[in-house]
């Protein structure tokens, strides 16, 4: 695969005109997200329940960015090393602020592993859907859309990228 195809791959996976974000960048840190010590403590407690491993430092391992989830403020966090696999997929966490506290949208379930993600356009119970693309190889992967059920995100059936 040439360099241009590699750079455009995440956009091609979700189609033209998508609001796809390939991943969070190196500037998306806990400090840049303006998280207070209390917010970090609440978020880390949720991370510990849904991460498949525990890094020595959550702030060093994760990128973080505040996002608009539609009906509430949110934050998305993405692994960078320990919480990533060999095909470039990294664990992805989404929290929303409810009643003054940060709550994981995956609750105690293991958060998904993804190469790229996008919020919306659909909204359920005031929260934008989350679509993730997971790469299995150079030629295959899957797309999963999570819809908010009023409490947490629930996955719809996965679709192979080969079928699309």
C-alpha cells in the first residue's frame, strides 16, 4: 500500500464526507483537556474497570480530548502503547458527564479496540452514536456502531469492511 493510501485509509473506510477522526494526537493530553484532579480520579476509576491492562501511568498512556456527545459533555480517551495491538488498534474509552460526575459509556465492560472512530450523525437518548473501525489486516477489518441505550453504549452487529 502506498503512502497516500495509508494516510487516506480511515476516511475511505467510513465513506466520503464522513466526520471521521483517525485517532487522537500527541497534543491531546490530560492537561490539554483541562481535567481537574477530581475529574482525573473519577475517570481513572472507570478506566480501571474497563481497560484490558493497567499502565504505570494513565496520563502517559492515554490521549484525552473533550467532545460534544450531543446531550452532554464528554471525553474520549485512547491508548498509545500498552493498550494497543500490533495492527494499530488501540483501546478507546468514552465518558460523559452526568450529574456532575464522569461516567464510562461502556460501564464495566471492556472498552472497544479501534483504529479510528467517529461520533454521530445518529443520536439516541441525547447521546451521539459511536462508530469504530478495527483493522484485522491490510485488507480486512470491521465496523461497529455503538448506540446509547439511556445508560451505556450497546454494540450493533459488526460489519466486515469487505462487505461494504
